[in-house]
């Protein structure tokens, strides 16, 4: 994932730029800390934002701009190193003046610009540094893999690697391209407010259809991952569709062309979401949790989420411990009703709990503990829980919970 | 808390015994693994059990026995080293035969005996070892601090120290005594199903009044602590009141005598509950979370619980990091509505977030980071959050989240 995307895969009609304006100390992620995405033509825009009650001013402002300019978005400006959150009324002034400056520089309206910030909470944003960087950003905009890579690096904070993904398909002879990048490792790091993802496509999609597609895809991708259960104050996922492919516009959320678009968007979002899990703070395993046989899909998701958030399940995975009892106990406290005596559990592809041959009640099945331990040392760990209560199912992804997570998050900020 | 209680403080009319029957390997907690509590006269009984859907057979059986013999309980038999949970129908047979054997030995009915188990899940209980220990237990019953201490040690699993508490008060010239013991460090340890607490008193209390008093007290003590959010399959808190003090029976849940009893019971339960937090797996700090100014008490508890369960808050406390932003972000995702711009946060007694003098909106307040860090190295850390939305308040206790917790829980069981 950390190779550059090819020029061929980059959606047409977008340009990117990034630079350092002194918000972020030079570290393993480099010093790039501000970036600009510009769509040459007004683009359809759809976005989802954090559900946290504490919302940073850039989130409040960008939600308004996406609502007002869903059919005419022109740019995104994003900084890392400072979340511009919980700093009093100065926060909104900083975000608005950033949007103003970019709009002036591009010759568009303020509400055609999305503003995102990620980094430390509670420290006033030195916005003049961002304003000062706007001329350089606008004069160095480029359609190139290198410029796109700069964007993916400028948004990194505690990430250990840049995360991007692309997808292409054809619609009536026209090639449609989707490219995205994301950042996020813990939901919040030492005062860092985190998850950001930007997806751009040269498909032509009506704003309402784009919004619908995004919500469908988000439920199965970004909203199906968790690192530590702590949601951030700045989470933003934005999609821009500028139509530069020349393909026929999607005006309805149905039909074969819509399905193709959703599938390609889902591929990009899933790659980015799993990239976040894989790069979770301290993570050594990626865990896929499948719950089936639940009374409903919502109930299945509730069970999957309780398992995905259980510290005891996540530490067992870190230790390659075939500890199915913790999975059963987590399901049991999820609030979903099922009969534990009929449930079945597979861990790492090995059935560990279920009815033995000829019996109707579940017990611990004979287990080669050494072999199970060896299997659980592998990177990707599937967990399957069958509740035998109905047809509801859900998939979630999480990472394991290691001492390194504690080290990263307990370190005194110096 | 690890000194023995004095004979003077032990409730009259109870005897205790413990021994080793080979369920637990000899470790730092010794090899005692089965214990018996007997009330010489039939006692009032009240209990609360785990809310987990997965309930071990001893929980199912004991709930029934407490319902059937709430005015005539005689004994409690408890083992550690095996939770007798998720083992198929044999589990209930094992619990029933244990109650039978104790009843036979004491000359009472099976349903006058409470049965508790704690330890590994999913491994069939070698019940013949417990049955074989019953004669020794019944023949060595004693009213003595040493015998009570044996009980507190026989129930330990991952606990690093025994946890007990006593309280005395006088009612119309009669001395009333309450003594309790508890075990539990993580809610579940490597397949260990955990929290158990037993409280005995020589007060005379009608069963319905005892039940009411217990529920009042539990809400403010055991249900206000959390170590890791994982509730167990075997959690049991049982109170027996045998009237041996000769004091006038409490027949109503009101009045001065009732209030005295509740206060003394609360003191014992709070000491035991805080003992569990202090002995939490890997814990180095005890954190008291006070939420006030909430729309309701229930809302305050919801906010307090979200903070108490936040991995990011708990790792920050482990690192003595004055990271109030994580507290605000946790409150923000609790589901309770408040205005973050008016909230105030104190950490370790230091106000870190609130309106500066002459302002009406909250921001990060000037902080001497070094002094704050030094304060947070102390053992007891108070967190206060004022939401300024109403009069609702709640207190919760938790421990910090250290790399040692991960080490304990990630270790492959060998």
C-alpha cells in the first residue's frame, strides 16, 4: 500500500500540493503538515463526520460547507499537528479565515472549501502559518503521484505509514478512477484527534446519489472498524466526484452503473479502513470478527462490536492465546439474547466451542493448544461466532491490544 | 486491609472453614481452594448476580436457592480454580451435588446452601474433589479470625492480596457486626470468571429489607467500579444476616436503624469494592471519577462510566500524563448531551479546562505540566467533570491501564 499509485490510476481533474508550515516537528512522518486538494471543476461532495458531541470548529464549518456546496465543491485544505479543537471562539475564526484565504486564492466562494485539522487538542492553532502557506500550495498544485503522496504524508500524525488506495472501472467505454488516502492509528493519540480520509473520483455523481453511496459503504468499512473505542473530535471522511472522466452522470442510487460505482468506492474505503486497523497503535494482528445466526443484522453488529472492544479478547490475541472463553463472555454481555449452550465459536479457523458429535449442547471442544497457539501467531486472525438464533450477520475488524499500545499512550508528553 | 479482623469484629453465629482439594496449583495465593461459611441459625439472604447472559450453573442454582430460602439460608460453599461454566449439563449436576452434600452434612435442605465457583471456564469441574473435602470442612468449622482469613484466601485467583472489611455499630444497646470478603482483579482472567463477595452480619433483617439494602448499597459500591469493562459469568455478591446479635429485627426499609445498617453495609462494601480496584490487574493508580452538573444522576453515571472505561484515559493515568483532552473526548462520546464550551475538568485536583477569568467559554487553562505530572504520580487520582447542565451527579472508581495489564492478560496459558 505504500507504493505510489500510478498516474494512470489517479482520477482526472484533481491536483494536489503539500508543504511544511511548522505545525509538526520533523519526525518519522517527515515535516509536511499542510496540504491542498483542488478539483479543477466544481465537484459533487458527500461527507460523514465524527458523532462525538465535542466537535472541532473545522468539523462544524465543513459540515455546513458540504451542505451548502454539495454540487460545487472546489477544494480541501488540511493540516496536521494541531486539531484546532477546544480552544474557544478563536477556533472557528481560524477555520473560517483558512477557507477564506483558499477561496480567494482559487477564485471561488468560502463555502466551496472544506477545512480539516488533526493533531493536538486544546492548543490554539497558529493559523497565520497555514495562511502563509496558501500561496505556495496554490502555486505548486500538480496532477501527479508524487503530489498525491505528499498529501497522504502531510496528514499523518502517529501513523507509521501512509495509507492510500485506488480503484478503476469502465462505464460505457469511459474509465472511472477512484483514489483515496486516510490517516489514523489510535482514535485519539496523546491529545491527537485523529481519523481523516479523503476520496476523490472523476465519476460524475449527483450529490444525493454520492451521499447515499458513501453512507452504504461507510457502514461496511469505516464504521466496521475499531482500534480502541475512543472516537475523535475531528473524524472526517469526504468524497469528491468531479465528473472529469466524461462518463454519464449517475443520477439514481440504483442500477448496474450505481452498483459498479459503489463496489469500487467500497474497495477503496475497505482498503483504507483495514490500513488503519493494521496500523493501529501497537497492533501486531488484524482481527476479523464475523457474527452470524443473530436475531438481526443490528444484533450481530452489537455482538461483534462488544467482542472487538473487549480488552480481554484483544490482549488474548496479542498473546496468541486460544482463549475462546473471553469471546463467549464478551458476547454474553453484549445485550443481545442468545442461548450460550447452542452457540459455536471458531478462533483462527479452529472450532473451539460447540456441540460435540451426537450432543445438542456446546462445550469446550478438544484442542491441540500448541497448534492453536502457532496458528494465532499469524498476522490475520478470523473469529467466527454463530449464535444459532436467526439470520442476522455482521463483519467487523479490529487489531490486538499490546503492551506497546499502552507504552504509546501512557508516555508523558514531553 | 490485609491484617486479620479481630474476633471482636466478627459477626456472631457464623463459622468458617477452608482447605485444599487440588483445584488450584500452589501459587502466590497458596493452595486453599474450597471454603465453607455456615450460619448456626437460619439467616436472611440477599444476593446480586452477574448480568452476563452466559451464567455459570452455580449462579443459576444459587439464584434459585436465595429465592426459595431467603429467610432460612444456612451455608455457602465456594471453590476457586474452576468456574464450572460452559461445560454442558454436567455443570449443573456438579453444583447440585455439592449443595446436596453440604446440606446432608449440616442436616438442612439443599436449597439452604449457596454454591459459588470461580476460576477457569470451559473445563469440567472435578466435583468429586469438592465433595471429598466436605467432611473436613464441616468438621473444622470455627468462629475465628484465622478461619475467616482462610475463607478470604481460598477464593483468591489472580488477586495479589486478600480483601476483607468489617464494620460495627450499636442498635439499642446491642452491638451489630458486619464482615465481608471479596475476590476479583480483572473481571475475567485467562479464562477466569471472577468477582465474588460474601458479607455476613449478626443483624436481624427481614429478607425483603435485606434485599432492598443490598441493592441500594451495590449501586453506590460494586456497581460503581470497573477494572476493564468485561463482566464475568460467575459474579456473585451475597449477604447473610442471622440475627445472632440479639438486636431488634429490621422489618422496614426506612427509619434510623435501617439507615445505620445501610451505612455500615455500605462501608464494608465500599472497602471491598475499592480493594478490588486497587488490586486491579496491573493497576498502579486508583482513579475516582466524579461527574456533576449532569441532566440526571443516570446521565452522570453514563458519562463517568465512559470515562472509566476509556483505554486512552486509563493509559494517560498510567503515564501520569495531565491529558484532560481525553477526558473531554470520552465525555463527548458518552451519549449524554452537554455543551463542551461550558464544561469544566479537574484532574488530580488541578483545574485544567474551563472558562478563564472574565470569559464564558472553556479553554485549556495555563498548566504547570511538571507540577501536574508530579501530582499524577501519586496513587489516588481524582477526576472531576462538571457539565453545567443540571444537578445530576455520580461517583465511579477505576484503576489505570498499564503494560502489566496486557502482560498478565496476553500471556499464553501454560
